[in-house]
């Protein structure tokens, strides 16, 4: 051979061949044979050029026959470094393997994935197949973080919008329709599905194809391509069955034929017109189906009852109860076609010949059996209202409800013009209301109605300031009010229109009342009061008006307080409220001041007050005591001093709250002028921690301190 070839032979390969020759057909792991020293190799290098020719030829023959098991090689021809010593025997394994004495292991059963299965593996495989078969091979509960998923596993959507059903609308037999539906895994973990067979009645009309995605992570999608080829002209309401790992799921499949579905946006058409004018309105038909529907407009002989509308219409159609000659003042096209998915407008024109109100019932009749199902005939009611004059007042009665005397009130009087030209209008104040009622402006032009038929509008501002004399002047127009007395005025007011023969009249109605408050007293004398004390007097206020009012003292002098809330409150008609006025002098002087009670009508009621501030006869060295923390059964004491600063003997008595743990000594004492005595105040808690905690919860509405909540054991 050529120079540079290497020959490599391992003792491990020889050992494997030996084992296979002794145990033919045995199966074992060849990586367990031998030890680390079995991989030692004998490496031969070709001789140099100066070696004898005979030695070179002998080594080349050894290299060429190295792979043959029967070739014997003379050890003397090998290099000394590669000849193993007699003590280093590595051909025998260090431990006994299954290939030495044991018989081959017989393993029954096999796996289609390769290899043999043990008895335990075969048992596990059989149990798994049983569970898979019991759950249709798919269904198993999905539990994530201890919660079992029970909702819809795969949510269908079309064009990135979730849908509740897959719809093929307005199909025609013989045509092919295609739809792409995306299913999104909405469960909490990996999930997959299998498409089951469609029901037998519709499976020939649909072809559903998809690429099975395997296990889908939450939020991943899979596309279904649905091909629909209808054969008959009938609606289909079925479902697409899916078998998911979390359970079966059905996706609604709805196929609808072309329909006739006509309804109206104007079941009642108002035709409000003035004499001598013509008005046109429109009947609006909305067709939500795809099939064109011809119709015929016919006028019924009588207006059906609203409670039994459908029955009356059905009976009229059955008996052919239609007018032979329709209403002559109303004109319209008797025939038309409602196009699919469109809006049809029918013009109806009213040309009145006399004032009045008329109702004209119309029925739009469609041919039968155009579609299944099909909308019924459409009923339209025309309300024709013909007015005699163009200018009118929007409200016939202007009711100002209840008003107080000497108060200014304002109200808007809206005058409308239904005519085609602007007209002049002038409100005229009756003689009995002169000086009490005024209109601003006193004359105006009311514009004509607009193109949409909305009447022109002008607003006059009526201002009224009633007085007690107003009842005397309007004695002929007094009526009984809600109070049962003759305190309500109803006066007709005329609006003059020069270009109109008939005037416009509206009625002004108002109930008048006196906004008076009745005070129990208008003067309060507090008398002498120590500067460290306060004196309170009750003050009763009664609302004699027929209207509720709010009262309050907006400003009070120093040392005066009014409860509750500075006397700010609301008084209903006839209600009485008692207030408390307190006076606490801040100096030893005579006080004379006034309180002013103000109402919501800005009426003021003054109250004169008198009082004298005097020095207190007794003085204490301290007005506030703070005791340190004290356990039940213990005692904490403080001393204060009481001095008689007056010029005559004074007696006092000290009172403490019950169960407060406070004790004073002495309780009763008499002091001569200038005399001082010591008063001892002892604090002895009488409540334990549980009672303190209960009291704290009651005082703080359930909130307790962390210190009180730790009761000693």
C-alpha cells in the first residue's frame, strides 16, 4: 500500500463478535460491553524507506487483511509499544452481562413505534386505550390552576369579527358559495378539535376542508373553508359538529333564501295643514329582504281598532272591505315596487277643502307566496289636521302655578305661524292686569314655516309682578285654587294679528299667596351671662305661605351661634321649625345687637337682642386634665384649685359622669370671698380590656385599635 495509511482495530469489536457467535440472535446494548481499556487500539505506521524490503511487504499484507477475523499476525512484526503485556487482559468484561449465561429475554407484544414492550408497559398502554375509547378518544377535562374550563373551546369568526353563526344569506339554488371561517382556541390551555360528519339532510350541500393544526395553544387559530352548493330553495338551520378535547361543540349553520320583508318607518303620517295650502308627506318603506315586492295601495272603509288591528285587517281583506273611490283630498300613486335592500318613499299630498281632523286608513297589499316566510301587508294611518288660522299660541293655557306677592316672575309666550308668509303679532294686556303684566317686545313679526313644514316661532317675554290689589282688580276672574280658597286668577289675554280675521287668545292662570313668616318673638333678652358660659333661647319660625321657602341667618355677630347650621333650612307650606339662639359674651359689657333672618325671596326679618356679660364668681386653676394610662384597679390623681373671685360667699357642687372612673373631693364646698380650696380628681378605671374594646367599637362605629384588640391571656 501507499505510505501514510493507518490501521485501527479495537478489542471491543472482537469481544462483540465473540458474544454474537456464542448467542446468535441475542439483543443487548453494545455500549455496556467491556470497559474503558477495551477501546485501546493497536496503531501501526508504515516502515521507513531504509528498512528491508521483506519487512515492508509483510506489514503491507497485514494491513490489507486486518478486517478478516481468521488472519493471524505475528507479534514480533508489531511495534513494541503496541504489544499488550500478558498481565493486561481486557478481552473479558469486568461484570457478567445478559449475554453470558442467561437465555434471551422473550418479550411479547410490540409497538408500532419500534422496540418491544414489557408487561407493565403493555398494561399501561391498554389502560390508556380504554380511557381514550371511553371519551370518544378526545374528551378529557381541562384543568388549569385548579379551575376546570367549561366554556366554548373554539370561537368562530369571519373577517376578524366574532360570529355566533355561519350564515349564507339570500342564496339561489344551483350557485356555489364559499366562506372562510376562523376558529380561535378560547380555552385555557392547549386544545384541538376534530370535524365530525354533518347531519344527513344537509351533508350533500356542504364541503368543509381544513388543515388539521394539531394541538393549538390558547389564542391560536385554524381556518375552515366552507363550500355551499344549494339544490333546493329552502332555508337550512343546522350545525357543524366539532369534537374538542374539552367536549363536543356545535357551530350554528344558517342558510336563508331570498325573502320579502317590508316594514314602514311611518305607521302614522301627520298631515298638518292650513286652509288654502297643500301639504306633501312621505310614506317610507324599508325592505330588509332581497326579493323585489310589488304592492298596491288601497283605502279601507273603516279605521281598525288598535287592540285588534291584525284581526280587523285580516277580516277586511277577506271581505274585500276597501273603498271604491278613495279620499278626494288625498293623492298618491296607487301601485309601486319595493326594491330589495332599499328604502321606498311614496308621496302623499293633502289639499284640504274644509277645516277639521280626518283619519284615512291605507293598506299596502303584496302578492302572496313570494317567499317563505313573507312579511304581511303594511298598514298606514293618515292623520289629516286642517287649521283655520296661521298664527296661534303654542300653549293655550300659561300656568304660573303659585306666586308670591311683591315678587317678579317671567314666562315665555311662544307664538307660532303656520302660514307661508311672516305675520305681525301684538300681545294685548287686559285692563285688569295693567301695571302687573308687561310683554317684551310689545310687537313682533312671526316668521313663516320652513321648508320642512315646521311652523315659525317667536317668543314674547311676559313679566308679572303681582300685588294684593291684583286680586281686587281681577275679582271677575277669580276661581277656586288648590287650597280651596278664591286665590287663583284665570284671565284671557288676546294676541292681535292684523292680517288675520280671528284673533288668538290664551289664558293666564296664577295662584297668589302672601310670602310671610311668623316668628314667636322679635326681641330676645339674654340677661346677665358669665363670660365663660352661654345662654340659649328657642326661636320658633312658621311658614304661612302656600309655597315652600328657605330661611337662614347669613351673618351673626361675635359670641352668637344659631343651631342647627346657622338656621339654614327649608320650610314647607304651614311648617314650623324651632331654632336655638345661643349667646356667649366675650367681655363684661352690655350687649345690644340685631339678628336678621333672610328668606329665599330676599325678605328680611330683624330680631333685636339684649345681654350683659359678667365675670364668673369662681375660677379654676385648670380647665383641662390629662391622665396617664392606668390599669383597672389602679388610681391616678390630679389636683386643681378653685378660687372665689366675687365679693360674696359662693357654694359649688361638682358632678361627674356615671361609670367614668372619676372621683372628686370635695364634691360640695362653700368659699368665702377670695378663698381658695384644693379639689382632688382621681381616675380609677372600672372597665377591663374586653369592656374597653366593646366601648371603643361602639364609640368609633366598629373601628378598633391594634392595642385594644390584643387582650392579655
